[in-house]
C-alpha cells in the first residue's frame, strides 16, 4: 500500500493501472469504453481523494468540459452503488485503485 499523500497524478496512474492502459488514454477524445472507463475511474478517484480540486480543474486534466466531468461523476457513483456485473467490475477496480493511492 502506498503511504504518500494522494495527488491527481497518483489518481490517474492508479486508474490506468487498474485498467492496464497507458496514461495517454485518459485524455483521448473518444467514447470508446476502453478509454471512458479508466477516465471515469480517474475522475472519481480525484474527486474522492482530493475534494478541493474543482470539476473545472479535473476537466482540464482529462480533456473534458465541466459538464462532462459532472456526468462522469454521476455515472461512476451509480456504478459503484449498482449491482449488475459491469457495476461490480467497476467497483472492484475502484477499490483496487483507491488502495493504490492511500
């Protein structure tokens, strides 16, 4: 377990590691699930671990508008609360990534 203070870089790195993708995927302008899922996870981790970071700042980090960041957060929170198989998979990756940056 990592004992350093969480940073936006740590959150993005942990999300990419959970999905086994390169960090450059996070900023791609696409709706492909192999990009959207790690990007959503990175956004959720940043918001949970670093609540003082604004949605605008998160958007600048990942190449999204503020409204797209809000939509991502809503979708991710619904997934974490959900009970279908794709929700469980996202939740598992969220928990793994969260442990990486604690």
